[in-house]
């Protein structure tokens, strides 16, 4: 049995009017998030690509780089319901999805089970330090991320759209962590590496700690508008060159006959077809957010590191030589032809 979810009625779609709004919405979001986040412009741009594509996002960075604050500020700027789960080794799947509790009517003595929804029943879910919980609990996110539903107690419950998971991961601590399986990594549209701020940005961060904290950013759009803009991005046209280049890049990451030498030497497993889809979709979103109706090859190249870095699994030889998946992706961007010969 699938329980229905009440959704907002959407107004008649006018793609032209929606497209005219998109660039302005991006500017307002960047300004709103900038009230609490210093710098990290490339991170914010990549996050907005995932947001307007309707995809999930994995933020990878050391502690203290405002990853959690960034997601919180984004949720407030969008006026979305926001949930946060701190992943720990003792976290159970029911702590995420919810569970049945036994209620008793004191007047009649009648008892019945009542489902108490977990934090996953939200619009934007922050999965903090997602690699700190065992695989069984990590798997509780899989169905929700792929299908937008949660199965519990023999029932399948739909999640109210939009539903997106923004997860964080610490790359330097290995003790007490459980690496995300490839199946779950593949659910994330983008993997965004969050780096240290510049000296000037860090000075600004320190100065802000000396003044009273500011209030949460005010919403700049509503949920219905976000859903409409996400639908628009998926309807935008893409020329054949963009689609074919996206497919060539994804296929070039896979070892086997005809693979580039760097892939044969260093890659154990390459990106699947979902990478091709996300390359094309991310290129559409990036172009639209900059006011371009049709994506170009440069848009594919710009989103490729975010789409491919967590889908390219390097082998032992690469690890021994310090070759990371990012370096493999950059080399492929140099050697894979942008247009078919």
C-alpha cells in the first residue's frame, strides 16, 4: 500500500516566463546564502546546479569549513522544510525513516500502532558525516534517494517533493568510518570538494565571530517555484553534440578494449550510464543558471569533475602512485574529443 502525499497545486506552466526568472533567482539565492557563508563561490555554484537539477549532493571536506551551515542557509533561503541527521555508529535505520509506536486510548483502553515519521520526511535532508554509520543504516537512504519513497512496517510512504539529500563526509578520518558503497555513491549527482578559504576570506570569517550571529536568511522563492524551475531544467533542449560528448566522457572512464591508456592503467571501475545522464542534466542546469537556453560543450566540461570523481574507482597501482580519480578525470577532459571524429 502506498500512502498519498498532498502536493502543492502548480500553476499553468509558462516555460518562457520561468526561464526569465531563473537567472534572477540564482542571484538572489547567492546573495541570501552569502549573508552567512564567506566565499566558497565554486561550491555554491555547483550546489545550485544539483539543486535545480533535483539531484542529491555529497560535500567532501575537513571539519570546520561550514558545510553544515551552507546546507542550512540554503534550506532557509528556499523556504523548504529542513531535516538533519547526525550519522553515528549506533544509528539505526528506524532513526532515519521513523517507526511505529504503541498508543493507548485511556478512556477505552484500546491500543493501536501509530507511525511516527523520521527526519527523512522533509524537503532538504542534511546527512551529516554520512560515512560514520554502518552499511545497514546507510542503505535506509538508498530507496528514498532513488525512488522518493520509504518502505517501513509493510507500507510504502511517498516523500513530499522536492526531496533532496545533501550529505557531508570527512575525507581524513578513517577510524570508525564505513566507506559508502558504490551503489550509494552513484545516487549522488555531484560530489563537491570543499576546500580551505583564502586568507582574506578566513579573516572575514574570524571577524564575524566577534559580532552577534545574524538571523537565518529570509526565503527568496517558495517551494512551488522551485519545483517549477526544476521541471523547466529537465525540459530545456540540448544539442546532439552535448549529449554525445557527455556519453563519450562517461564511457571513457570504463576499463576495457579501446579505453584510454590512463584508464587501463589506473582505473578499476568506471562510471555507469547514470553519469552520462547527470553530465547532460548538469550541463543544462549550469547553462540555464547563467541565462543560456541551450548548454554548450564547456558546460559539460565544467560539471564533469563533480559528476565523475566519485564514480571512478582507482586501483591499487593508482593509490600506490598517489593518482586520484580527479587526476584521471582531468586527463580524460584533455584527451577525449569534444566532437566525434
